[in-house]
């Protein structure tokens, strides 16, 4: 077993959305320790410029590298689209970077050739055209129909879901004519699994809804297995770093991990 195998997995997002990915990683890889960084001072990333997201992502990556992370998961679609290629160049051989877009694209190409596929995500993710480009490159005759849904991530961060307000906002977005003929829907934001039941309710259970959390967790497991980096220890430790403190994030982390959560405030710049 590699000496690196006992080192933690780094996971980062602007807020609580990445906790859906972290939760899936813990389920798929129960022996792995994790360091989660929530950049609460700058959420949401979906309305930030590419340059800003890249600056935040590099600084967070620096922090996670100093913590000894053996792999870093960008648990955010906006950061994956804006900063993944830059981070790969930045870290080079220091660690491995996994984003949330490529595993989803591979899953869609494999399972839905020739289909009408819908996508909802932040403005940053949709405007980047990254999903459409990668799916076109796969040459599986998939027609992607994308709609930007900028109110959803802030709504979720503020705790407005599973209520009348969220029902109406979700229905307004999903009623967009662009999504009229889709056969499957990609949730291209890691916040959106928190409203997956409401989205399923809108479609009356008749739409296949894909979120990236489990797909990314399985891609991470495959990488660790191939590289001989799986941790076989049975006492993992999870640490939560935040660039700013919010009670809602602490409550969400406690809900996902079912344990006492201690947040360590770690500003990106002093």
C-alpha cells in the first residue's frame, strides 16, 4: 500500500452544494479521510467572472495541497468549467484533480446516445458551453438543451427549498420551452440534488434526473483503485474549512455527515 494512500481527499465548492459530492464520496469510500473547503465568503460562484473563480480556486488548491491531499475534487460546476484546465497545469504532478463535468459527460455519452438531453445550471456553467462542447466531441448524436437557472443556488444556500417559493421558481425554470422535448435532465450544479425531489415532483416522476454526486464519487474510486491509493484504514477523519462562517453551512454539514462538525475559519487571503 502506498504511503500516500492514508492522506486525505480534498473537496471544495463555494458553499453547501459540494457537500452532496462529499456525502457521496463518504458513502462510496467509507475509509477515506476528507478535507472540505467551503468558500462561503465568495458564494455563489455562478455569477462570478472566470478570472475571479480561477483566483479563488488556485488559492483553495494551495491550501489543500499544504494539507497533504492526495487528490482534489472540484465539487462545483462553475469552478470546474472556469478553472479545471488551469488547476491541472498549476498542480502538475503534485496531486490529481477531478472535476464534476467529465464524469457526467462520460456517463451521458455511454447511456443516452441519440437522446434529447436537458441541462440546468448556473449562468457561468451554461455560458461556458463546456457540456455542449464535450458532448459534441463524443459524437453520439446527443442534442443538449441548456437553461441557466441563476436563482436556484442562492435560494438553496438561504434554505429556501421544499416550500411554495422554491416550487414556483423551479416550475418557472423547468417550464422553459427549451426543455420541452427532453428525455433526461442533467443537474449541472452540485447544489441541485438538494431540490431533486422537487424537480422529480414537477415531472411527476417521469423524467430521468442525473446529479453528479454519485457519478463523481465512483470516478474518484476508480482512480484511487487504479493508482493504488485506496485507504484501508477504518478511522477516517473529516475536517471542514470555510473562508467565512455561516450557521446554515454548519447545519448542512452536520445533516450530511451525521456527526459533530467543527468549522475552521480559513480566509483565502489574510
